[in-house]
């Protein structure tokens, strides 16, 4: 590629408009973290990392019920996009999760039990922040 600058496995063009990768793109270990809810599934957590794992409290979440909690994270800006997925600790296909609101330094995560039965599981939610321009 002409006019490129090697940055690990990714290459950026001089105008910073295109990124090509020949291998995985992700966060270094220093950009990752983990946190566990202490009291209930609605208890807020704090994790100042660009990527992380949130382990929810194992309290019961009734079928077709939502629970919402706050993630406080100093790296979140209003121009970011946050990706979530249920990673482990849960019955397969039993939950949905999404960001229900967001502001600088915080977001609200909603977890919904869609299983058809009440579940008491410590659900692990992975998140990654795609940082927008400041």
C-alpha cells in the first residue's frame, strides 16, 4: 500500500479515513477491566476501561422482566458507541441487553430475561466502547 503508516497490524492512510487490518483489532490488556455487582442486578458499577466484563449479581430476574443499572465509566463520551453482549454465566438465549441511555461518563444498561422462566444467574456482559471524535 502506498502512503501508509504501519501501526501494529493495522494501516492508516495519511488522511485517517480508512483503516485496513490483516488480523484482529481490539484493545490491549491495559484497556480492559472487569467488575462484579455487589448487592442486586440493579446495583450500579464503576469500571474505567474501554472494554470490560460486568458480572451481574445472581439475584432472581423474573421472566419477561427488565432490570436496569448504571455503568459509571470516565472514558464514555456522548459521541461514543457502546457495544454489549451476553458472554457467559447465563442460560443460552435467555437474555437481551442494551444501552438504554448514555451521557458523558455514564450509561444505563438494561438486561431482560426472555427465557419464559424466572432465572437466578450471574450473567456476564461484555462491553466495548467505540470512541467517537472529541
